[in-house]
C-alpha cells in the first residue's frame, strides 16, 4: 500500500471512529449474552438460570459469548470491551473494503470514497457497538467472500478459518457459510480451486460437527432456544418482514442504489463475480423478510450485506462518472455518502407518513410510529434504565428470589436473580403454548410473549418489578404517584390468583447513577404462613405515605 493510500485509509478510519462514537450504546439484549458469559467465566457453564437442567440456550452468538467470557474472566468491563472490539472489527471491515476496491482497479481516492461510504452509513455505525455480534458477523461474511469468491487462489486454511468463524459467530451463521460455499462452487471451475474448496468444507464440517455434538448434548436440543422462540413462518410474518425491509431501505436510502448499480455492472466483464457480490448484498434482505423482521433499531439484519452494496455502488459510480471532471466525481460520491448519513441526524427524505404505513413494531399503535433514530435512542435509554432496575432488584431482593420479567437482559445481569422469561428465550415452557394467531402478532421477536399470570403456578417471589418516577416529596406533589400505584399496580393485584402478592416500594440503591427521582415498585409474594390481610393493609399504609416510606428505607435499608 502506497503512502497516499495509507493516508487516505487513516483518514477514513478516523472519521469512522468519530461517527461510531456518536452512536455508542449497549442494548438490553446484549446483557443476556453477558450473563451466559459471566456464568461460564465463573466455572458454572454457559447458562442463564442456575439449577435448570438441562440448561437453556437463550443466546444466539456462541463465539461472541466465548469472547465476552474471556472479558469477564479477565475482570474487565463487559459493557465496554466487547463494544470496543466490535468497533475495531468494523474498522477492519472498512479496511478490507478499501483494499478490495484498490485491487479491483479503482484509483485510491475513489476506493477511499467507497470505504467512507461503508463506514459512514448510519446503521453500520450504530451496530458497530450495541454489545451484539452484528459487526463480527459482517466481517466474517466478508472474509469468507475474500477467501472463497474474490479473484485469487483459495488458501484452504484461511478459507476454513473464515468459514468456521462465520458458522459459529451466530446461530444462522452456518446458513451463511453454506451460501458462500454454494456461490464459490458456481464460480470456481479450476481443479485446484475445487480441491481447495473440498478441504475448506471438510475443515468446516469437522469443527461444526464437534460443536453441534457438544451443544446438542449440553442443551438437549438441536437448535438454540432463540430459534424456537423467534422462528416461525406465516403470511402475516412474511408481510411484516417485507415492511421491516422497506422501512430500513426508506430510512437508509443508500442501499436502494444496490440494484441499479448491479444492473450496470452486469453489462460489463466479470458477470459471475458481480452476481455473487449482488447475491451477498441482497441475501440479508431476503433473510430479514423470511424471519419476520427484527425489533431492533437501524436494520440490524441488513448490516452484514452493506459492505457488498458499498462495493457495487462504488464501482458503478466509478463507471458512471468516468470521463467527467474530478470535482464532479467527488461531488457525486460525497452526495451518495451523505445520503447514508442523514438518518444519523433523524433526517428523512422519505415522509414519516409513508414509513408509518409500513409500521412493523406491532405492539405499538401506528400513531406512535418511531423513526429508526428515535428507536435507537429508546433502546439506548432502556439499556441504562433496565441496568438500574437490575441493580435495584439485586440490592433489595433476596438472592433466592425468582422474578417474572419481559426484559431479562440488564435486569438479569445486574441482579443475578432467577428469571422467568415472558418471551420464552430462557424459559422454554412459554414456547410450548400454541403460537398466537397472525392477528395477535407483536414486535418481531416478541410474538410468543405471555402475561405474568402464566407463571402463577410456579409461585415466583416477584411477579412484576419496574422503575417508575417517584413522588416529588420536596414539592409535596404525590397525587400523581398515588394515582399511578392505584391504577397500574394495586388494581391488578385484586385479580384472581394474585391474592398472595403485595406491592412494595423502595428507593434506588444509595448513589445509583440513574438518579434520585425514580423508585422501585414490585409485587412480592407472601410467605405461605403470612397473614395476607395484615400484610396487604401494611403495604397500603406504606404506599399512602410514599415519601415517609422512601425515607425510612433509605435510612434503614
């Protein structure tokens, strides 16, 4: 790489780092993996709840979980280091895009423009952190493409390692590995390439076979529980998946150029290679539609295909602007890059009314449609809020408490309590219920959610817990808080089956960073020998004077 190429790449990576810093966050679902990793680091095995045999595989990113376990074992901050590693892997992917464009014959400034297009696309930057395995998956897919499909000899060891990384990084990784191999078989015709492909397949088969044998024996099921919780097919789910893809394309806009770019390149030489790149760019669109979409922000399921879209768009731009003035070429490239940046400032050329018509988070009314930027901010705040909830539950609840919850990530990690999962990720009993009708579909990944009452036969110690805005004791404004507890918390306790539960109020632990204007409310089960009427009366007296109750617990908790 020449000096000017190194300077250009350094500049691209510097801008990428600044852009990613703007979107740094850890989503709640990442903490599910973190809890499995922590238990593994403790020598307890990769499991969520202790005492459950066989354990339940409620994570979907085996290699990423192992990496997080290493972070935990080293005593490092698991909310920081996996995100940092993910950012670095994203930088490696940007570098590989730059390098590929150079080797395909583009001038260094145009190759740098393509790398910048990849790096500054808002969903790419958002999912460079989050604590999930999105960026490792995207990099592993691109490395498999380089090792097996891109021009050049196939090196079996390199190809085999890339395939293993892809197959084990996420539960669907083995399908992506098979797809890359199928494309390689269609493109590679030389006998030496076919022998190298066979060696790569044998290596993948040996490693993945060993992994599959271990995990099937350890967890007792052929597939991760997340597959059973989320994967189902119906026309309504497919329609929701198409809506998901459409919203992401209308939000990001730049990926819409993938199709015209591919059409132009297919009129030139190297049609087989262009078709393979196009297939890898569009396959995540098809996958996202088939699985019914994803509730997370900024098109997480589409990110692994973005690097391939960037290749196609950059190469097509180079052809479209060939022979024009350099200033015009730079302006057109900058315009395409800028198009992918807009959603990072919540700017949307596609009207909100149009995107709302494709509303796919069905647990929310259409009139409360959120942009993907607003959803990112919502997830960012929820991750922090639920971490505070977990810390509060760990502080106030007995270690042996069993808790019913829908969000189990950060609450489970920080409290270290036993959780019954209303969405079924770590509680398979939920998935044994008949699937909901299409008319009852919710946000993707949450279709199987059950009410807290589903777990009443298990007599959990805590049936519901949450953080709510507390009374303004200094101003004496407690009426709104009292109304909240009556309407949303006390009234449901009067339903049949909840007679043994009372409402408890606690402040956050001393010095908690979430703030002092929030309190913990939870339904606690009474001991079998407790006087329910007396306990309920004491609970209601405590709630009728919330400021005094909070002060008492803050002093004597």
